C-alpha cells in the first residue's frame, strides 16, 4: 500500500510539473527556455526536474502529448446512435468549442505540428489521424476510395487552417463559424463521395 501511495505522489508531482510547464511554453518559445530557467520558474532543483524528465526536449514532448490527448478526449464523439450527419456536426461543434475555450493550447499544438521537430510533428500527425478515423467511421464507409480519402483529408485541412486563423485573429461567433464550416466541409466530402461512385463502378 505504501508503494502504491508513493507512486500516486510521484504521478501527481509529474502531472503538476507538466501543468506548470505548459503555462511556461504558452508564454515563451521553446528555444528561449533552458533547463536552468525551467527549474527556477518551476521552483524546483534542476536535479529533480531531470529525475522526471531526462531533457528539455522530453519535457516539451510530454506537454505536447498531454495537450493532444486532452484535445482528442474533448472532441471525440463515440456514440453510434446518432445519425452520421449529426455526429459530424457534433464533432465540429466540439472541435470549435475546444478552440474557443483553449485557444492558447490549440495554437501550441498547431505550432508543434508545424515545427521542424520530427517527434513533435509525429504526435500532432497522430492526432490528425484520429480525427480522420472519426470522420471515416462516421461516414460508415467499409472501403475508402482515393477520392473519398482525399476529400476527408481536405475537410480536415480546411477545418484546421480555419480554426487556427480564428484562434489567432478572431472572427465570427462560434455558432456562425460552425455553420459556415459545416457547409464547406460537407460540400468537399459530398464531392468525394460522388467521385467514389465513379471509381467503384464495374469496368466495362
């Protein structure tokens, strides 16, 4: 029991460091923070920081993973009882709600994906793949034709780039943006589905 309690305390301390570290990386670029400065700002010894995270890079990557997991948890619709169009609308609403409520975290995640760091990019790409899988599952397609696959990725790119601009520079209220994006994304997917019918027609 003592060992389990000790483990819980270790996990709690690690989670607290991630939470505090996230606040720092929201304020300062990655390249402008050293492990010395991190330990000073977190008010712990550098040795203790190294005990939890072997390098600044690992600390940063763990923060990106944590943000990514939180994003997916808060934007995923798992119920299959909702009709596909309503599920997609719900996905879209949850996505924009997250951006509205957590703009700085969303932008940190986006910057990590656009950075030249391969590991950070891989975390964000895994995030995008999960969003793609949600779209594909909602459409109920057993086989994704090239056109439908590309139309889903196009919709995700449209959604993400629009959300980044909205988070960075503002724009219409969430409800208006949601309706606008719904029309644009559904049109792109519809085009992909029409082309899919052509691709799956039996060859003469």
